[in-house]
C-alpha cells in the first residue's frame, strides 16, 4: 500500500487448470476454442501463453486450409471473392482439433496429466513426490492415468 493512496480498482485472473483430461471439443460450426478458453494451460509450470499462441497458429493454418481447399476452391476463396459466400453457412473445421492433437501442446499437457490427481489422492506430500517424479523422471510416460 502507498501511504495516503486508495485502491480505485481490483483485478484478477482465473486459471482454468483442468489440463489434458478436461479439454473440451475444440470446434463447433462457425468457431473454435483457442488458448485459455480451451484449457491449454500447463498448471504444473503455471504457463500457458506459449500453448495459446500455438493454438492460434494451428487455428489460422486450419482455417486457411479449409478456405483454400476443395472443389473450385480457387474461385470461391475469400481472398479471390473478397467476401464469404452467404449460401455456404458456417463450417466446422475439425482439422484444427486433429492438428492440435498432433502438436507439442498435447504432448506437454499429457506429461503432467496425473499431477493434480496425485494431490487429491495422496495429499501434499504424496502429490509433491509424484509430481516431481512425473515431471522430471518419467515425463508423462507412465502407463497409467490417475482418476
């Protein structure tokens, strides 16, 4: 606190730390879930900006591919026509979800998939021990999934 100062506004951010097991369906007709809204946060490292950026890149590539591929794509692209064909309707670009599953983002989230469950199951001591082993030794390659 500053002497004589008054707080005029408070701010906060909620971390959606569901992780690998809580990822929702990423696409729907006309849209996609990216970054933090999709839950791409490595809660063990408390880092997610790099995952959010990667999901944006993958989404852009998927949308571009969807807009520029298919039958008569060269005549129908937004870049050529300058507008979206209103008769087409919204599309669900499922390639985004497939591409994200193949990206390093899913690998990173899978590495720490059991860490929060370890705290729930074994408390602070057991959770710390398991998380240390999982994050630094097995690196998510353990053949089980805690629930």
